[in-house]
C-alpha cells in the first residue's frame, strides 16, 4: 500500500504491506489471499492460477507491484500535472478484471 500524510507542513510517504505478515495466533505468514489493486499487482498473480490462490505470494511480487505503480504514475502526469483522460495509456487497466489486466500488462 502506498499512503501519505501531512506532518509539520511536509508530506510523508509510507509504503507498507501486510500480505506476508503472520497472524497473532499462527506461526508464520499465510500469504494465500489474493488482495491488491489489480493494475498494480504482479503478473504472476493476474493469471487464472494466481487468482485461485495457486501461486505462492513472494516478496518479489511486492517489488514488481512497486514497479507497476511507478509506471502508472509516470504515464499519468507530465510536469506534475495530470494528463487528460485520452492521454493516459493505462486507464484501461483499472476497468479490466484481473486476468484481462494481466494480459494487457504482459503485452506492455
């Protein structure tokens, strides 16, 4: 999750993820739930198998997710200004189901 807040007039950014965190009453992380914002999820998880929970969630998926966030943001803004709707190439990703989004991202 990418989050931000204001403190003393400054914007503070926070990157966190609890997908691999253990529950209080379990010895280790479960990592078998598929959560996330589809356009930013790793390609392995945007497959039929990934959506059924048959792909083990790994730390590298978080790194890939960060890279998709970076690409998304980079292609939406120019000089700090949000581009008009027709000029933002990845908007379609947010309207697709997980597998279709994975197909589009794989072609990118």
